[in-house]
C-alpha cells in the first residue's frame, strides 16, 4: 500500500522529538501540507513557540505536549491529548524522539544507557501499541519509525545506541508486513548523518563522520517513500555499500573498520589485528 499526504489534509499527525532537528522539520512540513499536528518533546518553551508559529503560518491546529516519553504512562498521555481535540482523526505517527551517546562504553553511567533503551526502544513500542487503534480507525494511515545507519552493523563507541536502532529497524520492518493489509503503512526511515543538535547532546567528538545532510532532505525522502509505499527509506546515497559490507565481510573486520570512524581521540585503544 501507499500513503498520500494530500489525501490526509485536515487529519492529525503526531510528531515526537518535535522541538528541534528532524522532528521540527516534520512538524513544519506536515502543517504546510494541511495536517494538524500534535507536537511531543520535553522542552515546553520550544514546543509552545513552534505550535504558535505553525498555527500562524499554516492555519492548521498545533498542540504542544511537553512530555518525557520514557516515563511510565507517557504514551497514554499522548493518546488522551489527541482524543481531547474535537473531531481528531489520526492519520500519521512519526516516532522520531531518540537519544544516544558517543564514547567508550565504560565511561558512562548505567542510567544513561538505560535512558537510551527506554526512549529509543520501549517508548517507541509503547507509543506504537497505544496509537495503533486510532490509526486503524482512520485508514489509510502511516507510521514512521526513525531508525539509523547504525542499525546495519555494531558500532563500537556507540554500542548501546547502535543496538537500540537495530531493534527499531527490525521491529519496524516486521510491522510493515503485518499491518499493510490492515491499511497502515509502516515506514523505516534511515537518515544519513544530519546537521541537528543530536551529536552535540550525545557528546560527539571529532571523527571520520564529517559530512552532514539537512533535516529537510530527510523529511522529503520520507514523504516520497510514503507515496511509493516503501518499507525502508533513506536520504543518503551509497547505503547499499554499507549494507553489503556489513552483511558479507567477516564480523571482526566490520567492527574494526567501524571503530576507526568512532574511536574517541583520547582513547588509549590501539589498532586491532
């Protein structure tokens, strides 16, 4: 199946991680395409300002919900906020909220890794489970789960983040097959390295990853993929080479080469043989 945004005008979209970066770009683009938006993130001031901006520029309704999705009961709060909007019909859920951490595994506290798993994995599943009945009631509808290129192979020095995105990738692709016959298109969105605040918040340092694309290109690729009904969508070229290398090269070689890209400058780790 495919999902046409033009047929969803007047419907509602939920965007998580909406206060900045890719989530903010999604919110702006969806409002301009004629959809009402429920904006979810932790930062109240940024969300409120964005909601006011969107209502003024697009004429669509925009509701700000400041919420930590990793907390118990958060998904239910999102649903209740949607249900409080008169005549709301949910057509699209963009699960973009996520967090990560660069650096040696032992250099961070356990709670930081627990937060990554709670937000990137558990919260995404909870939100999907909670919102799915509303999506199925307004078909055709769509779910966009934001994955990462990190999902395709282990990532030394981003071990927990990479593993969490591998979970997202597998979960999302499985649902694509399950839900297509029920009128819900599930898209796994794989952004290339993108110029957002994510790296700064994750403690990024100088690495081999130097080129960054735009959030607008990520969103444009997503929309084009929805129209085609694609299961996996990316805005980066050459992704097939990464997937081929990760699938066919010996695992020891794969993790050694990826480690070269992400090893901290101060790391005492020497070359692997």
